[in-house]
């Protein structure tokens, strides 16, 4: 079973931002795919099991951006 959850990330302005967020969130345990929509800030995370929101938040912050509340 595949889980999918979409988050909103603020502060991304270019493809480098997209690459940074994709790389950091992609390193979270269990994450299989990360799809970032630069225009809307939507970050869709696909995983084998539920991923803790806090783990995603930490990864986004590590990349230098903010997860919207």
C-alpha cells in the first residue's frame, strides 16, 4: 500500500529550491518519491508507510525552507 501526503512549503523561488527540497525530503526513511510544484509550493510525498510530519518538517528546514502550518 502506498501512502501519499501533500504539504505546503514556503520560500521556494527556483528550480534549485525544488532540487534542495526534493533531495532532503527524499532522504527521510520510507519516502519513495517527492513531487514539488514550484508555483504552488505543494510538496507531495509518496511512501511505503506513513511518514511523520515532523520528519518532513525537519527535512524541509534542513533544505532552508519552511513548512506551512
